[in-house]
C-alpha cells in the first residue's frame, strides 16, 4: 500500500525539507519553498525508474568514438551555438520568454532534419495537432519524415520513442509533461524533475537527440528546479525584445562546444531568418553627427559584432539623479560615470544618465567600456564623434585605456563596415598591422580619447570677433 507524505521543495535549487522555511538553506533565496505531496512505499502507479540493459563497465581507452557524429539542423546559426549540430544521445534545453520564437525555430529545424533523412517526432503538450499543423503550413513544413504527437504523459512519449527508434525528438514543453506516479500538479518541481530525468534516461539508452522547450520566470530564469539545468547536456537561451525583430540564441552550458557563441536571427512572417552579418543590421540606422552615439566591436564567441551604444544626459532638478542601463551592465555604467567625473572633469552629478545598446544585444564585455564612456561624454558635452571613428578598449579606475583580446579580428570587422579610424590602447598595437583602409589611433587615457574622438564645439567669445580661432571645449 502506497503512503503519502508532504515535503517542501525549493523551486530555485531543488532543496528538499520536511518543514517549511522562509529562506532556502541550499541557495539562500527567500519564499521559494513549495509544498509537494509524494508517494512512498510500493505502488503500481508510482513512477519507477527505467534501467538500461546495455550498461556495462568498460575501459576508457576501449570506448569507440568513430560513430559519434553531428547532425546538422540545416540552420547555420543554430549549429554554431550547438557546437556543430545535434549530438547522438544529447539532451538540449531551450528556454525563452513566451512568444520569442522557440517553437518556431525548433519546428524549422525539425523540417530540415526530416528533409535530410532523419525521422523526427514533435511532441506538443500545449497545442493540439491541428494548431501545430497551422503553424507548420505558415512555415512551409511538408516533410513526410516529421511526425506529430499531442500528448502530456511522459511514459507514453518514451514508449513511442523506444518503439519507433526515433533519432530526434522535440518536447514542447517540459513544464506541461507529467508522470502518473507523481501526484504533484503540472509544472511543479517534482513533475518537471521526474519528466526531465526520464527523458534523459531514454536519450542515453536509445541514442535519440532530445530537445526540451522550457518556460522562463518573470526574473528571466528557467522555470522549475535549478537542477534541471545541471541534468541536461546543453542549455540555450532565446532572447529578444517583444517590439524588436532581432532574436539572440545564446548557450549558457554546452558539453559539446563553446558557451561563448551566439546565433542571431530575425523574426519574420515566414519564420526565423538567419542573420549571417549581424553587424550590418545593428548599425544600419546609426545616425552620424549626433551627440551621444558611439560604435564598438564586441566579440561574441568567435564572431566580432559591431554595435552602437547610445547615451543621453539630461539635467535634473531632483537631488538624486537617475541612472538607467539597457543592454549594458548597470554597475559598469556607474563605473564609467565615476571615471568621467574624476579623470575627465565632466560633471554628471546633476544629470540623469541613460545608456542603451541598440538592437537588443547585451554587451557585457569590458572591451565596450571605451565606447560607453565616450557616448556618455558626448551626450554630456553636446559634441558628436568624428566621422569614421570606432573604439575598442577597457577603461581602468584611473582612466587609463587597457588592452583587450583579438584586436586584429575586431579591426577587420570595423574595416568591412566602413570605419577608417579605430581607437585602441596605445601599447596594444605594437607590431600589429591595421586592415586595409583603416588606421590605428593609439590612446593612453580617457582625456586623450575625448580630445581625439569628439568634434570641437566653439563657444562665443571675444577672440572670435577679432578673427582668432576659438578654443575647443574639453
């Protein structure tokens, strides 16, 4: 006879406790302990773990890797983030906000895999078969090797995977799946953890590549226990603003490739379209000759990407000025403001400062410091940047410009996009040849940067009346 007991499980890390606690001892988060009812003892309805009949002890040197191949999804940007494609037996978790395009991207990948000869199963727990068919028609999905299953019982799904020997399976979404032996409701910590563990076991036993779609919370983290991210092989986050067509696919965990790569897509009526040259799109509407705008080159994995940083400095009548950052690190922005006030003498204590990375791209690399500080200084002084200037470098606390990695690759991307002067740390360009059509502008500190990069603005003074040139504002 099965017995039930009540336990409290943390939704952040999966920590279990026999009593409720306001703060989780595992992760330290407040108000994350949720009450769950679990079965104990013997029960035919309880969820039982599956055991692999192929598990044997082997010597590490005897394990054969010759058959290990990457199955291309037919979408270059997705393959880049995955590390080359889908690996046999891998479990990939794709998370993102509702409406960002997770299901659309994976359905397009399923079509490409099916067209290349793979048998693909698309499992939908949120939509009916007819609803998925309507989206498939809009995306042009017509392959006969693509199968559809509208089911939420994880045991039934795994039985179909084993019976049909399916190489690729998409489960949309893991929060809608359930197991009969787990008494918790759909989307609870226990259900998500048990269903993900079952999918992981089936993937390793059958060699199927399983892609799990996961929802995110209002804080932007994947819903469900944090242990879910540790169970799977790859975790991908699909990012994008609701009012922008730009979508960024970023890997935060990848056992088969780099976690620094990103994939860039554009949401269209026909589905996700790859953007092989994101720099052209991000700076396509760059307004020249306007104060408060600077262009930098950020390195996303192996890809250099040009992006525009805009800043606005407005005088405030309140005692506490407002600071707001979008797409850049907030604390890094505060650091740049302090350096400008201390080293460059630009008063920002009575100004609201707003900084935005155009296009929805998140810039967290220190190499963007120079462009961010220059954009803020340009907005505060009303002096636009000179034509054709792009800046790359990290700024120290004393205002010095520090070197960053792979300057030549960044400079090459700048040259392709038509920039002629590249502001970089002075000591970092020794022995480096600038790309054709560009030249290095070595700088020592932030004061020198502002003197070289910003256009002079002349004040009205008696010297102008006498025909003498006016002194530029610093």
